[in-house]
C-alpha cells in the first residue's frame, strides 16, 4: 500500500475519531477521543510528508525555520 492510500485510511480514521469526540457523553470519553484525533492527524501528516514527489507547501501551521508544526 502506498503512502497516499495509507494517508487516506488514516484520514478516515481521524474523521471517525472526530465524530466520536463530538458525540461523547462524558468528559473522559471526549478526552480519549480527542487524543485519537491528534494521533491520527499526526499519522496523516507524516504519511503525506514522506510520499515521493510531495509538494513542499507553505502552511501557516508550520514554522518554516524549524519545520515544526504549530499548535
């Protein structure tokens, strides 16, 4: 499976985690689901950055001097 297919799978999982966060019935459930969202987002980003021929896009969420993701 190539990086784009893996990123698509991770993106779908992230979407499910977001839906789970929005539908959480308790604070604890919301916190756990939001951690999953964060983890899946990091995986999607990593897969897309490692894909060959990936364009180097300018993003307002990345500090381009250090290459770190801004939160």
